[in-house]
């Protein structure tokens, strides 16, 4: 097990806009995900990271659902052996898909997961981007098109895969560990306060 190489920022010492972002997430989730405190120690990178995160993961256009986006992150993070992202995004995937087992299946072997043919095609494309991006060709785009994905969706799949490749690597560099709360999200009912 790795250990934290860089200390988490103290929420009381971060700049106001960053503190507001962190507190908004904490209010919604009930805890502060470690990635926020890890990146908050470098304010310029924090803002850039979460601006691109929001552009990719929160957009309302295209044919990717929020569950699809989380599925891409979970599957590709598993290939990159990123415990933090597999656990954190797997938790969100369980909630988005309303299937408590799907994240575990996708993380272990998406080819045997209880997912649709459409999602399988999406993850096949994401895996090529993740592991052999130089091998992408027209057949990969055509396979997506057979399932209703257009070229902009392919771009989104590639961008999500690439962005989380960066995130996975920085989680490894920092020795970032998932918050304990992530492990039960989407598995057991959340306590309301």
C-alpha cells in the first residue's frame, strides 16, 4: 500500500474560491473527497483540473450519459491500476446506473460485466485509447457509430480517457487513497441528516 507523499491542503488555508468549491462538494456528498484536498495545495492546477473535469463530466450535450462517463473512468482507471479513481468513480457509477455490482464488474473485467452492447462498444473504444491510442482507425469509429455514437461522442470518450489517464498518474505520484465513504456509496442506503 502506498503512503501519501504530499500533505493534503488545510481547507482553512486555501483560497476562497477553492474553499467554496470544496464545501459545495462536501455538502452534496457528506464528506470531502481526498482529490480536492490533494489538488488544493496547487491552486492553479486545482482550477484547471476541475474546469476540464466539469467540461467533460458535467456537459449536457452528446450521447454519453453520466453513467457512461463514470463507466469509462472506472474501466480505464482499473487498467491504470488507480485505486483512488476505481473506488471513487465506481461509487458514482453504482449510483448513476442503479446497479450495485456493475462498478465491480467493470473494474475487474468490463467484457464480462452486465452492461449493454452499446456500453461495451464505448468501453472497447476507451480501452484502445487507454492502452494503444496509436492503433485507432476508422473501424474503431465505425464500431461506435453502429451503436449511435457520433464523432463528437468519440472525442468525448477519448478526452475522458485521456484526462483520467492524467488523474490516475497523479494519484499514483501523490499516493492518494480513496476516502472510506466511497466504498459503501451505492451499496447501502445513505443516511440522511
